[in-house]
C-alpha cells in the first residue's frame, strides 16, 4: 500500500513536470519589450529598439485597454505629464477582466523611469491601440501630443520609434480625410530630421509628403519636393519600395514611361510577398505604363498568386489593346469605370485610346499590302464626322513615329505597306540583348548594395554568447517578419 502511494505521488510529480507552462500575459510581454528598449537606450544600440517594435507588432492583435493602462502605470511615473495625458485617452474597463489577467503568473520586471525612449514607446503603443479600435479623434490627439514631444528630442535611439510615429500620425489623418491639415507639420518635421541627420526619419517623412501631395493630385509639387530633397542610401526596404512606387506614379503622369516602368517593376519586385495590396497596386500601374509604351504584358503577370481577381479589369483592358479593337476598348473602360476611378487610373486609360488605334493600324499594315483609307477608318471604327481624313492623319503620324513601315498614296487614297525585311539584319536584336544585360547587371548591383554587416565585424571575434544572442534575434526576426510587413504596407 505505501508503495502504491509512492507511485501515485511520483506519477503526479511527473505529470506536473510534463504539464505545459501557463501562457504569459500580454502585460508581461509588454514589460519585457520595455526592458529591451531600456537596454537599447543605455547601450545606444538602435537594433534593440527595432527589435522591440517588431515584438510589439506581434502583440498588436492581443492588446486590450486593461493591458495598455497597466503598462502605462508600470512604465511612466504616475506624476508625469505623459502618464496623465495618455491614461486619459485609454478607455476604461470594468475590473473583472483585470482581476483575471492579474491572476496570471508574471515575472518581476523593473525598468528605469525617465528614459525618453520608454516615453515615446508609450505614445506609440497608445496610438496603435486607438487606431485599431477606430477611436480616431483620440488617436489624433495622441499623435499630435507625440509629435510635439518628439520636437524636443534628438537621440538616434529615438529615431526608429519616431519614424513609426510619423507614419501613424499620417495614417490617422488619412483615415479622417484631413491630410491637407498636416502638410505644414510634415514639412517642418522633415526639415528637423534633416538638421538632426536622422536619415530614417527623412526617408519616412519624404514618402509621407509624397503620399500627401499625390492624394490631392499635386504631382508638380511632389516632383519639386522629390528633386530638392537630399538623397542617401536607403535604410528601410519598405520605405524604399514606397519611394519607388510614388516615383513611378509621378513619372507616369509626366509622360516619362520608360523610367516609370523601371521604378514600378522594381518596387513590385522588392516588396515583401506578404504585402499583397501594395504589390497589386504596383502591378496595376506597371501594366498601364507598359501598354502606353506599346508593350503587351505577359499572361503570367495577371495569373500571379492572389492577384488574379484584382487584375481582371486590367487583363481585359490589355486584351482590347492587343487586338486593337476600339469598340472593345470602350466597352471595357465603361464596364470597369468604377474600378479605374478607385485606382486613379482613368486619365491614363484615356491616353490608351491612341495606342489601341495604333495597334489596330499595325495589324492592318501587316495584313494588307494596300488598303484604302476609307476601309482603314471602317476597320478602326472611327466615329468622327470625317473618318477618312482622320484615318489619313492617323496613318501619317504612325509612319512618322515609325510604328508602321508604309507610304500614303494621296492620289488614290491608299496606304501602301512596304515589304517586311529581315529583322536580324537590323540593330534591333542587339538593342534588345543589350537592354536585358543592363537589367541583369543593375539587379546584381542592387543586390550587392543591399548586403549589410554589423559594425566593426571584421575587427572583433564573435563570442559564443554573442553568437547565441544573434541567432535568437534572427529567429525572432524571421518569426515576426510577415506580421511586420503586413503592418508596414
């Protein structure tokens, strides 16, 4: 009998040892993030601050008002102005849930009060929480207070958190359709970031200003700002992708289609695979730019995973341009007019009408060695008062631009196509081959530039402890990268 008791006791002990540890509360994770920020502040390591924000994004969906309020009481002195301001913005909850959360076991974590990084992180946490809960008026108040506090700080360890605050500050005003009100503030912040040599803040604020201008179709002002702003090596891949996208849109409106195509395709290629919405927008604009250049995008562009439905209107538009059918082009433009208006591509689609006519004319010149201008007008479905005269001017312009190789017989009213020669006797294959080589070399150079190494890694030998810490950080980075990318885009 005593042996049975001993066996039962040992079995209970083993079962208790094998039982999973209780999950840590959200508040406990926030306290650990605060300790990471404290370590980064005291050691002046920016990468620790970046890691803290990535960990926050992983907790974003679990944030509750009680967690945020409890963290503010933990991180900020109760008598401080920041605590009074932020605590008033967090909605109050009844105490029943607080008691349940307080019952969860948490390790004792303490931090040093008075650090600017901790205070700015509290502003950022409250702002994210208010935006997620659609409390936009309170979020605007919090964002304005955080921006006012940032103006009195000049610390490199604050720059990472400041860049995120700038983004959410602009987001909440965009959600309330008040972007025009903050343009002067953003310009002042960009000037301040330039004087403080805050390069991450500069590229973030430049993108926010470009987005602000483009939101109101102020393309000339956006280009003036972009051309005057200082340029340097990009610090954030997400910000660089945004810059390329905005640059592509500006170049498209300015009729610089070749540069626009390169910028848009590069933005879509560099964007993370999880940033689906951003990549869809890049592909929409890139498709139209390629059509304006006289190119026909491959079918695989429209069949990309997760993009087929969103790119369907542009697939039908591409098909209309490819066959050169003006009537089909009109019907597609009318059918998806609401989609094109939402994408702000209506003006570009109006420009495509000339390309449709030119494509149809090219098909006609290939099919017929000689055809009357009246038949050309009928095949192109020109619905003007004098279609023959319009057809003659269209043919003349296409011949001048080199779109077709033909002549006009004005006496008989004919278009006479010249015989097609051997393309390999011209320089066209060499030009195409050279462009592909240049593209591959440029991609290789960009990949080399994107390589990053820790500072002074060639001078000091990595210890076992540092190696374990680095591997742990890389594992956490890989784990939270998808959620970070979703939040950025």
